[in-house]
C-alpha cells in the first residue's frame, strides 16, 4: 500500500522521503512456556501504526517540504519480498529518493545498561 503527499517547496517537492513498515508477521514460532503464537503487535503492527500516524500528521499540517510516500508492505518475514518489490518498482520509475525510514519493532525496550 502506498500513500502520497506532495511537498510544499517548489525546489524540493521532486525529492521523496519514504516512510515504511511491513504488516505481516511470522504467525507461530518455537514454543516458549507452552506458547507458540508469535503475536504481531510489535513485529510489526507498531511500525505500521507509526507510518499511518505520520501520514495523518502531514496530511493535517502540510509542513513537508519534500514529497512523502507512506508505504506498507507484506512478505517481510519471507525475505523482504514486499519491500524489495516496491524498491524495484520505484527504481524503474526513476523516483528521486532523498531518504527512506523503515519503522521496525519500535516498541522493543532497550536491554538494561544500553
């Protein structure tokens, strides 16, 4: 899924910032304390919600000088297939990418001492 908000600066709007995350998860995993369900709330529902919140923010404020693509993709757990497909497509379209930020498991606490 891809959303788009055009930049407001005539000199920068042809450059793109890409914000992305994957929405699939692995389903089940090795048993831990009798539980095999790999809940997807953090990997990676947290990332998809972050992308959607940024889309909401920029759609309301219109403060982005560069154009922004909001991207959500599947098949990350199968080997980055969704994001890989998107990257190839954008490359073939000669998109002028300024930067890409991928949100992945943003709810993971740091280990003690980090």
